[in-house]
């Protein structure tokens, strides 16, 4: 690999990195993917919203993935905080905005496996199962050193190497991190009653408790709670944990059974002061991290990838350097507002559940009541939640949806 030169070098073989490599390769960029795709089942799923599904269709991945995914036709929110200003349950239906489903829920390992298979078969992608050690940008290229002692060069490097990104640190991009007094328990459930393609989110004083449909009478669980209780739940046997889940879910899906691996992770957040550096662009969790609320995390990462693809395609069409300042500044301008708004919204909702202050409860309750009773507001919020109305990347606009 020493002295190999590529148009694009993507570092990181998770979902965002694999999607990056596929997107750039599809547009004719000679692409290297640094890392080994790992499809490890860990009880986590991802709700791919409509724009992300259209993106995966454009990459040719969705037809193979669809059979393993379940549609999210309805999203319900139930206030279980015990607040004096507790609003009634609110339901959002995708058909109100002309969609069959807001998105589709699929196991994270299944998504990575399909993306990895597609990247392995792509003619313009060379997979290098190594780790990146450092980068050195120059006027025309960036040089990346690997832990196997080799180097390669790219006109642009894409940091998709997660929240602890070595490329971000090596480029001197500052990151602000914070933590929450919460942990998220994740697992897969089977249950007696049909979920009817409805996702249900209970808002509790310790965070959201969310059941998201999977194919058949199965659902994924994201139970955000305080760390000590999370550890106690994690220590339960399958039967006891299933009964605890059923109680917290108010038996809306009947008897529960644990039907997959489980995980417990602390909640934290991360933001950066900029999404680019010389010859480098950040995507996915290298650029933003926030709690698993509202299905925004990976969907935001896929929008990063699709927006960067647009910036590179436009630069090439204009005869510009695809790793030069004009292309990188175009990406920076296009991503700032979307990322800041989503980060602030998720952080604000999560902290409002933890606060217990009556004025905060009142504001949250009034907001839910307004969305329940004011049709135009509800539909505007649903559309914006699925995909931003302004500045949506072109591959996510491939089919008119709303």
C-alpha cells in the first residue's frame, strides 16, 4: 500500500464509514476504506428514517436489507413522569404527511453486514483492514499512516472513526464532551401482542423508555434510566428482566421474552467547533454524539455522508480540487445548522425529563398538547423530524416523499 494514491480515503468501517465508501465509489471516486467491517450483534437497532432509506436505495443496499426491517407507521409518546402537567398520549401517523412509514427499524449488526457486503463487492472500493495512526496534509494530498507500517495518500480524508476519532484529534479539531446521569439498556424482545408497526416512547423521570417494531411480534428496547438501576436490570436473568420490561411498558404488548443479546452503555454527548480541517471532513460520531432519542444519531450521520458526497461531486463538476478549501467550506456551511439544531433538541428534551421542575414540565406538556391539537404544527414537526426541509442532500431527495 505504500505510496498508493486515492481520491477519497475513508477511515472507519462502521455504518457511516461503509456508507461513505459506497457513496463516493458509486460516483466514480477511487476510494480506500480503512478498517474491517464487524457485524457484531449487541441488541442495538437503528430506526432509519425516510431520508436514510432513500439514501440506501440510491446506494443499492436497501433491496437486500428491507426484509430484515420493520416499518414505523405510527410513533406514540406517553408521559410517564408523574408530572402535575401530564399531557395525554400523543400519536403521530406517517400517512398524515403522505408516507407509508416514517422509517424502518433494523438491527445494527444486520445493517453493517449488508453495507459491508456491498462495499466488498464495489469495484471502486479497496478495503484495507488496518488502523489509522496519523495524517499529514499537504498542498495537494493528505498522507495517512497505518499501524501496519504502510502509508497511503488521498485528495481528501473522511473521518468516520467514531467519537474517539484519531483523525479528528490529529487534525487539531476541538471537541466538547459531556455526560448524562443515565445509562441505556438495549435488547431485543418478543411479545404476545402485535405492535402494529407502532413505536412507543414512554417519557419517565430517568429518560425515555422506547419500544420500536421489528419484523414479526418482536421489538427492540432502549431503556434509558439511572446508572444504578440500569446495572440492576442488567444483572437480572432473562425472565426477570422480561417481567420488568412488561411492567414498565404497562403491558401494551402483553407478555415479554428476551430474544437477543443485551447491552448497557453510559450516555454522553459530543460536539465539535468545526467539521473540516485541511484535507479532512468529519462525519457521523466523529462530528456529533447525543443520546438515543428521536432516532436522530445515525440518520444525522448519513446526512453528513450524503452532504459531503454532494460537495465533492459539485467540486469535481466545477473543476475544483475535491479536497480543497472550497469543497470543504461548502460541506461546513451545509452541515452546521442541521447538526446544531438536532443536538440542541435532543439534549433539551433529555434534560427536561430529568429536571423535575414544574415550569419545565409545563412547557413540555404544552408542547405535546400543541402538536396533538394543531394539525399544521404536528405535520411540520413530523416532516422536519424525518428530513430537513432546507438543504437536504440530493440522494435523500431521489423520490418525492412529502
